[in-house]
C-alpha cells in the first residue's frame, strides 16, 4: 500500500545503491578526458596565432553565418521532438508552447553550462510541474530525452564510420581499419536495441515506479529525430569550416558525433575545450586557424546566443507563472494542467 501511495504522489525513489560510486567514476573519467583535451589544445595552439584565427573570422562571408544560424535554429526546433516523444510515451498531452519552452530553455542551459541533469533538469522540473507532470515522471522525461540523443549519435556515428573510410586518417598508423569495425559494432547495437524494443514489452519496475521502454515505432522515431538534430547542429559548424582540408558532410557529422560524446564524458561546461580538441584532432589536414575560427563562431551561434535567449524564456515562464497565480486567486484564470490519457 505504501508503494502505491508513493507512486500516486510521484515520489518514488529513483537512485540506485551504486549511484555515489558511479558519480565518482564519472567525475574521474571526466577529469582524465578534460586533462587530455587541455594538453591537446596547448599542442595545437602552438601552431597558430590569435591574429590568424581573428583574420579567418573576419573573412567568413555573411551568408555563411546566416546559413549556420538557420541550421542551428532548425536543430533547436527538432529538439522539441525529444520532449514530445518522452511526454507522449508517458501518456501526457502537453501543449506545444509548453513543450517548446521546456525543450529550448533546458537544452540551452545544458549546452552552455553542462551538468545536464542539474541545469536542464531543473528547468524542465519548473516548467513541467506547473503543467501537472509528476516529479518522478519528469525524471523519466529527462532520461528519455537523453536516450533519444544517444540513439541519434550512435546511429549517425555507426553509419559514418562504415561508409566514410577517410575518417580513420588520424589513426591509420595506430589501428588500421578500426573505423569500419567500430561502425559495424555501433550499427549492430542500434539494430539490436530496436529489435529488443519491438519484441520486449514487459513492464520494468524500479522500486514502486513502473514503466515500459519505448516500443519499436517510438524507437525508430527517436533515432530519426536524434539523427536529424545531429545533422542540423553539425551542419551549422560544417558551413563555417574552411574549404581546404574539410571532409565530406557524413564524415564530418561522424567527427561531430565523436566530439559531442567526448565532450559529454568530460563533464566540462558544454564540453568546452574537449569538443574543440577532438574536432581538431580528427581533421588533421584542415588548416588549424580556420577550424579554430569556425569553432569560435559555432560556439557563439549554437551555444551562447541561444543561452541568452533561453534565459529570456525562463524569465518569461517565471513571470507568467506568478501572473497566472494572481489571476487564479482572483478567479479570473482557470487551471489547465497536462492530461494523461
């Protein structure tokens, strides 16, 4: 009976016994990755000057900046699909403006500040609780959004590693042919999970919380949305790269995926430094100053300007919530929480 009451209130515990150990292992791994990235950046920085990077930024045509900004904007629109899929899977019917506000504000915070669960998770909690979503379900929404991201990353990276042999140029003297084997393994994992999601429909239970993993159709949608998001986000950076030494689009999207994963493992704010180091490492034939210039402009377009806009969205959400409470107390505004069907 007590478990059912916890479930009804949405207060079921979600942490495992080994949570603290995993946090320490993750933090240690992050420090190792961050240290290697700083070392790599220092090595690369010795090959270029600040004046060269600034000159490449000034030489970037305005129409490419506009195209990159448009590609980044489409990526953020696609990100709303993450929250739509997650809330729909849990049975909630939430208005699109609320989904868009929660998605944009949370992702801009996590992209700029890192620590996704704390930054983006807090934003989602503030917005979704007002929409009538239970706290424990918000934790599941965060988990499902993260899983959509990883499915897209794994699918794109696997395909790119298999069909883009020039990706291995940075490692050809270390492990020849590694990229095809790694790509095949990633694609096998993606297809294996899709098969599991299609056939395994048993209920999972975590203490008193019960849930089903997304079915086969939902998983296909997760892969598509995650891959499209990656394509437009990576495409924004690709448009800013110098023509000389730049790989094909699919190869670059694979590089972008690897850099995103490594940046996430580092736990640095937005993968800052780590993301840049991986991109530079995996593009050895491109001019370093031009790539650094593209990375600086990409950070501005994809991370920092949206971050400021995200702050405005959060401020508006808080203002609207206070205003709605005042009107509700006066009996002028009916409450409209999310419904579950």
